[in-house]
C-alpha cells in the first residue's frame, strides 16, 4: 500500500504536465470532424457498394478555422471511396499568427508546461508568421487528402486511418510525417520541398535532406512515392510485420518504430534503434546505419585530432654546443633509409 501511494505521488506531477499540454493544444487546435460524413460501422456496406456517382470535395479554408487556432485536426470522417477528397487549401497559408520577436529564445523554467510564473508585461516587438502550425489526421477513411498549404512546423501526424491517399504538393513542406496504426495508406510527395529548402537558391526536394523522414508504427500496407514532374522516382511499400517488427518488453509489435527515408536516391525502411530525446544531444531518433556512421565519424575525428596534436606539440632541445638535438618527430625521418 505504501508503494502504491509513492507511485501515485510520483505520477501526479507528470499527469499535471500532460494536462497542461492538453489544455495548451486544445487552445490552438481547430477540430474539423465529419467533413465527408460519419465513419461507417463495420456492418455497413463497403465503399464500392455505396460509391456515389460524383466524388465529394471539401475544401478547408480560413473561414472554417476558429479565431486564434492554428493547428488543424481532420478527424472522425469517412468518404464513400478514394475519389472523395479533402483539400487543405493554399488559403490556409494566409493564416496569420503574431509572436514575440525573441520567441525562439529558450526559457529557463523547469517543466515549462507546469510553470505558474506570472511574467511582467513588457512592450516587445512582434512578428507575423503565416500558415498552419501543424496537422493531425485521425480516424479518417476512404478518401484522398490534398495538402496545399504551408505548415510552419513541417509536421503531420496520422493515426487510426484506412484506405487514405495523402498527397503533399509542391507548396507544402511536410518534412516529418508520423503514421501510426493505419492500413492501406498511400503517401505521395509531388514535387514537395525538403524541410531544409533554402529561401533563396536552388530548390531542394523532399528526400534530399537526411531530416526528411516518415516515422511509422503498426502500419499495414503503406505505399510511399516520391514524384517529380508526375513521374515516380522511387517508391516503397511498408508493413510493420514484413519489415520485422518485434515485441520488446511490454511493447507489442504494433509499437515497434520504423523510419522511412531516402538513402542514396532510394526509399529505405529501417528500425529505430535509439528513440529521440526531447532535449540534449540525443534528440534525433537514430537507425543502426546512422549510429554506425556516427561512430565512424567519431573515430575519424579522433584520429585527425591526435595527428594535429602530435604535429603541434614538439619539444626543441639544445646540445652543449647549442645545436638542436634530433626530436622524436624527426628521429624517425633521420633514421629512415635513403630511397
């Protein structure tokens, strides 16, 4: 009983942090439910049996977003077929958010979300940021979702969906996609930019930077395609069981994390060996290939550092006549036979 009380005491602060994060998220999230109609029950006819003669198209624009909300959540809806479409229009790129000019400067408050410090109001310069902050797609079925708008964070999270085609178009940067517990998904990057696309200079496409990645767990039959000018450059089908998901400890196979990215111009699916931390040097989730490459880079850097140190630190000694003695570094050269 004492142990249970201690556990409850330890969980309480974490629960408070989670609740505060949930409140913050709700304050900026606009929930768009049932856009194509309600989710069909299991005993209802299949999409082919109920397909309407004309495809339904729903366009999400600024007037559908509640004031002050910049996170878009598409949830709890089902089309009749993949032809039914939800469009996150380019109009959403004009959503304006005001933020402090120094808002990116990290604060030193502990646990941030549970911070109750009341700051003094100061007159500070503000700047405008345009676009949707982040996108969520949850419990959506039998439809196509076109993403045409700017996403400030470059992130979309997708879960509990089936028979959905997600198309990222050329004006939308979605560097990171998280897909969990979905099946029969098609993801298309159609001339989509990389997350590291420069403001000026040549365009960098999705997959050309190592940070352009799709994380997924518990996903069945997900086809990923990278397209340029309408042609498929590379594609891959991901399936958590075929890709080798394993049960580890209390985590089931469906919780086993994979990442799909472009490696040497080909889409590759790899297991996540080291989960990313929220802060610190291990913030980036890593695969075995990346860990091996990182270790090799460390070894090479160490060799270079040692070589530089040996060349920089030399002791010059004088003999009784004032002439320089042969040092350790040049002794080997002096002793070497002439060619």
